[in-house]
């Protein structure tokens, strides 16, 4: 091995030695192809924060690259470095200390709880104990009125005069574009979602939602979960009417007797 080899070079050489393409490896590991290309190019800045080291280790384990042997190359990868394995002697010492502290705590509790000879006397009456304690009124019962009441926390309405509520949450990086025919002067809304980043907005319909990494995004429109069924790295676009209903394309002609496709779009994301 050359001493100037990087983690990206090691991963690329191991992949080529096994006759694997980037597309096949990305599909097997369920990773976006651009992440695999960035790792092989040592372009760590293009990866999500905190992900360079875990992704590099995942690829190395799959391709049989021993990063413990190539410590110099792996140290260059940005991110939080793994902690050293615990020292058994230090663990034993910590267990002894914790056991001693636990025993001391038990003795203190017993000393406070178990009454001694000097504790047999009745305590002197407290003159303030005769005073009546102020009582707080019970909390009001939840209101059954459709109008909001002061102090109540109501869920956000899925559909109102401002449009349908669109909620997106990403488990990985994904580019989102929303085009509305009634808002923003015809200009689409574009945003890049990061890991566990939500995006909630109201859109007046009809409108179009486009995702470039649909397999990592949960989509809800007007309180309904949209089961687009796309995988990681796949693109998807869905058109919705003014009330947030998904306007699916017409299904293909099925042979006679074939079962009809199941519609996964239900109220609140729950199947009956």
C-alpha cells in the first residue's frame, strides 16, 4: 500500500477489484449515488454533517478494507473520532466506587427513616397547621365547542382558506420543489431538507410536489399520508388539487380478473 493513499482511493480500488459498479453498490447499501461518488473523491464537504466517518466505515466494512490498518488515511476524514476501548481496570475501580456510594446512601436513608430512642417524643404542635390551606379550583373540562377556547391547544387544521397543509420530514438530504398555480407569482418554492429536518407550509392548489430523493421523505398533505412508494435516490412528483387530494395518473389497463391496486392514501395515514 502507498502511504499517500486516502480513504476514497482505498474504497474505489476495493470496489473495482470486486467488479462492483457505483450504482450496484449504492443500491445494495441503500445510499444515494452522490454520497458514494463524494466518498471516492474524498469530497467530505458534500456529505451531510456528522456522516463522513460513519459512511466511510460502512463502505470499508462492505468492501473488506481494514481502516484500523489504514489509520493515517482514516484520521483525515472529518468528524468525531471514536473513543478508545474502555480500560477493564478503570471499569472495576468505577464499580467499586459506585458500590461504596450506594452502600453509604442506604445507611443514610436507614438512619433517617428508622426512629431512635430520642425520636419517641411527640412533636410540638404547629400553630400554623390549624390555618386552612388555600384550595385551588379544579381545571375546567375540555370544551366541546368547535371554536378555540383560551388555554386550549388545538391541532393545526389540515385545510383552510390559506390552503392545504403540506408536511415533509426527511431522513436524509433531499431537494424539494413545490409549484403552486395560485401563489408566489408562479415562482416555485425550492428547499433542501437535511437529516430529520421538517418543513410545514400551506399551499393553495392545485400544486405540484417534486422530490429528488423520495425514499427518505415522509409526505403528508391535508392530514393524509402520501405513500409514494419510491426508494432511496429515486425521484417522484405528485400533483394535488385545491383540497389536497393526490391526483394520481390513470392506472395501466389490467388483464381481466387481475386484482385492483390498493390505495394507501388514507385519512391521517391510518389504513382502515
